[in-house]
């Protein structure tokens, strides 16, 4: 039996890799502007629509994962991901884009809380929950490798067949991911039973989050910088355009940003040892993220622009796996998916509000937008109330 749960871990690595083997990372802005005919404000409005539905669906889908099982939640998520991309490219129509984003938001909501909970509970079944930070960082590495390989490949395909083709081809790795998820072994929790009702799962998970002081502090820290890191994904291509970097290199810049993420995420343990403090390490990573955004807003010199993108994205996008490990130590197994989904819901809500503002600011001045975002990141870093004792391995 333990072998079945142990196999969940390496199967999930492959599943996560395939779900993130994305051909569109390096052509996001060209896809929306050239094929979709959108301006930057419209692009960010679409992302707010996506985040809004992710926010609305996050807790219900987390409760579904706790109730019917994380395996079935992940199966449905992979399937809907593939369907969403096919819907998206069926027509260059704004309302079709809205439908595609809704399907993708549902897929994301189904997987976000369930994925970490599925892996952590599998580790508990084999008595290896103490290795969760290592496993979560390795999961993130597989995700980043998928993005790193997919981005330049997608740019190459787009150069030959057009920006629509890579999006269509996204259905291939997502179909494979769906097949792999069918072989998962569901790690049952002691709370799961016939009498457990959806509303009870939902209420208890939300109440636990509301009443947990440490959880709130950790959530503020992870959300604030995660939102900043997320914005780099959407803003780095306009920054490259402004610096007169040819579009065909965008996918490779994206890959270098991912290489930085892989390097950084696998160096956190060494950084913790060097700084002799998890708290100092978190402070350093968020400070560097803010400073790199400010650097990007102050220059059009290509080498410095590349440094700001690669280093800023590298640190800003790699803090969540660490917090996933820390946060899991503060929540019970039976409500883990719901609680993790609640925190992710808050992050989606923040992005929903921020996206249109950033879109309008970027249309006004891309440089000032970068400086402002970097300044906000530094302020959030200084306001963080995370203490060393909250960061349990």
C-alpha cells in the first residue's frame, strides 16, 4: 500500500511538468496583440476576469477536493485546462476569450489547493511529511523545467506557423497529464466519510483560517510578493519591446528567467544556512524582487533590463513553495485543501483588483509602473511580521 502512495510523488512530478509544459510563455503579448487584436489594458482586463473566477471558484473547488478526493479534482483540472486552450483559439473574439479564461480559471481553482494537499497527504501516508519542503521545491523545479523547455519551443513554432498554433498544441501535454492523473492513488484522510457534508467542510476550513493568527501573517507575506512576481510575467515582454529586443528572443529570455527560478529555488536551503535564519532569507528574496523592478523602470540598457527581468522574476516567483511547506505545518490534514484554497483565493482577489490598474498604468508609462511596483514590494517587505518560529521545517 505504501508503494502506491510513494508512487504518487513521482507521478505528480510528471503530471506537474506536463501541465506546465507551456508553449505560450514567450509569446503571451504577441498572441494577444497580433492574433487577438487587444491592447495592454484589454489584456490585463482578461486576466482580471480570469482571476475573478479563480477567486470565486477557489474555496468551492477546494471543498470539493476535500469531499470527493484530490485525485478526481486533479483529473478534472487537467482535462479542463486542455479544453480551455482549444476554446480560446477557436475564434479571435473577445467573448470567446472570456469563455476560455473562465474554463482555465475553473481548472486552476480545481488544482491549486488540491495539488499540494494531495502530495502532502501522500507523504504522511508513508511517514515522510518531514521532507515536504524538499518535495515541494522539487515540484516547483519540474514545473519550471516544463516552462523553460516550452517557451522557446513555442516561440519557434510561432515563428513558422503563427502565434495561434502553439496554443492549439497545448492540448497534447495536457491530455498526457490527464492520463497520468488517472493512475493516482487517493490518500484517504481520517475526516473523510459518508456523513461529511460540503457545507461543514467549507465552514470549518474558513473558520480555521480566520482564527489562525500565524496563518494570516504568512499569507500576507506570500501574497504580496507573489503578486509582484506574477506581474513580471506580463510586463517583461513590453519592457523588452521598449528596449528594442527582437520578438524572436522573448522565449529565450523567458527560459533564462525560469533557469534563474530553478537555481534560486534549489539554493534556498543554502541561503538559509548562510544567513543562519529563514526569516532573513525571506527578507532578502523579497527585497531583491522589489529592487529589480525599480532597476527595470530606470533603464532601457538591454543588459540591465535582462538582469532586472531574470533576477526579479527568479526571486519573485519562487517563494510560494517555501511558504507551502511552512503553512502546511499549521493546518490539519482533513481541511488542508480548503485552507490552501482560501489563501490562494485571496491572492487571486488581489490580482483581480490590481490587473486593470497595472494595465492602465503601463499604457501611461511602463517605466513608472515598474518603479511603483518595486516600491510597493519593498514596503510590503518592511511591513512583514513573519517570525522565525513560524517557519517550521
